[in-house]
C-alpha cells in the first residue's frame, strides 16, 4: 500500500458521501455497500502504512487523523439527514394510524 493509494481511497470515500447526499433511496442502497468497502480498504491501507516509516512522521499521523475526523463528520451529517427524513416518515405514519383509529371508532 502507498500514500497514493490511500489518497485515492480517501477521495473515493468523500465522493461517495457526496453522491449519497444527492441520491434517492434506491441510489443510496447501491452506494452504501461501496462506501463500506472503501472505508474497509482505507482502514487496511492505513494499517499497512503504519508499518512503514510514515508512522514516525508526526505531521503525517496528525493529517491522517484530521482526514479521518473530517470523513466521520461528513458521514455523520449524512446519517443525521437520513434520520431526520425518517423521523418525518414515522410521524406521518403515526398520524395516519391515529386517523384510522378515529375512523374505526377506537
């Protein structure tokens, strides 16, 4: 594994997160497995690079930590967005259930 491969994987993760942000439900279903695969590839690549002289470079380690945190924030923002959308769905379902119960006289 090389720094170039790590950079390419990181860019791919960022790109997938952006695609997920603009995708519909079916699109997200296709993109999420790809995202999980890229995250695993990044973990493996980082592990391999930690066995090289790069692991002795404090600035490189800090930069990788910053990149990991930025990707995590980007992913969490997408997760929160999806939870908010699902929350609206659940609320709508509850309202429909209430109306159905009223119609049934419960």
